[in-house]
C-alpha cells in the first residue's frame, strides 16, 4: 500500500482543529458573516469564501477533490428531524452532503434501533458547497464525512437550545487508555459496528481507547474492525467517511485500510506514554507523533495526480462555480 506523505505540522493542525470543535456550542441567533472587501482577491483564503455560501450549487451532485482538499456540487441537506435522527448545532449550517452520504445516514438511522441504539444525533457533515471551514475540521470538504455523536437520541424532539448547547457524551476514561465503564455500553459497540458494516463506508475514526474496546468485543465476525481506525480525540463522536460515489471521476479517495483488524502493535502505539501524554510534549515532538499517526490512518491528501491538485485548490477550475470565482482567474 502506498503511504501518503504529510508534514507533522499539517497533521497537528488537523488534530488541534478536531479538539477545538468537539464541544463548541452553537448559537440561537446566527448572524451572516460580514462581506469581504474583495472576494475576487486571489489571496483570500478559500475558507472565507466557502463559509459565505449559505446555499448549495444547483448542479449535478459531484464530490470534487479529496476529503481534505475539495468542494461539493449539488449538495443535499439532511433534514434536521427524522424519525430516528436529529441534527445538532443547526446554526453551523453544516448538515449538507453528497446525496450518497444523506442516503447512508438515513439508512443507518433506520437500522440502529434494531441493534439497541434508539436513533442518531448527527453532528457536522459539510458546508453547502463543501470546502474548508472557518472552524473545526480539516476534512469534511467534499460531502462524504459525517460526525455521529456517541449519545443516543432521546425519546423526544430536542429544543433548538438543546441542539445548540447540550454536550455529547465523553465515553473515554480520564486516563485516556480505556473507555469509561460507567458510560460505555454494548449499544456503543453495536452502533459503530452497524456503520462499519455498511458497504458505503470507507473508514470510521474513533479514539484509540474506543478502538481498544471494540477489539475486545468484535462479535462473531470481526471483519468490520479493519475499517475502524484510531485518531486523536473522537471521544464524544465517531467520524464516518464513505467511498467516492460512482460516476464522480473528480473525487479522489484514499488507499483502502489494511485488511487486518488493527488490534495489534499499531494500536499498542497509541497507548505509549509519549502518545497518551503528548499534550505535555514540545510542539516539534507533538508534530512528529501526529505525522506517525497520519501514516497509520492514511488521512493525507498528498499523492494526488497533478491534474487533481488543480481541481481542488480555491482557484482550481472545477471548484470555481462553488465560490463564484471568475472563470478567467
């Protein structure tokens, strides 16, 4: 398998961003962002442009680029209420995805009550036109990623205030090496397994302590475990990533995860003292740890062919319609 190359600092940014957004509250009174002085300035960060697009591009659905560098056309919104799901942090306007992702979520939400999980609380998917976000994620750019809270859906419709302010459930123990036995249940195993067994799913990211718990309880057929990869944080939610959709030639996925269950030496590494206590380490040491973790998880966008790189930058021609760049720029 070809391992993508990433810099430690870039992966550290991914990890820190995920930490920052994990329990960030929403707002009951969202306000539009102020207009940019010169949106056509080629030095304007792409995240500033994509964040100011409240509606999708009304074109055929296409995931363009890579999970961490790209955009999305023809996005569909996951309705904020379903019989077996509710969308959280509605004010972020990040409940958009490729139609394949929306179909997966609806399919999974219908399935999970049969495995002991009453319904899904759904966190961030993507912005209406995908692309980089002002806060939080480095991935979630092409409408194929979804965060699902490790909190079962309650038996009533949550109020807007609850959706913006309530916290998800932290299932990881304080020592960061195990799940919390007072919180973790067989239903947590069942809901993650239900996602992993769906053929559309490419990878699932969880905290390493969660991966360890899953390895102890894989059920009669552990084949699903190889899709579940440890990653920093992810102690309040699990991150589901689906495959590039058929008929989307400009979507560039990842190499498949290793075929083994991921419960061996590569998992042990996550519980070494340097990794568990990496926040105490110097920035360069943390960056080196993040780079090693990325090599295991294959999260990099590096390695795309040259033509694809042009398609996923903010001035790439395939993403111009998403941010209204003049075609000649």
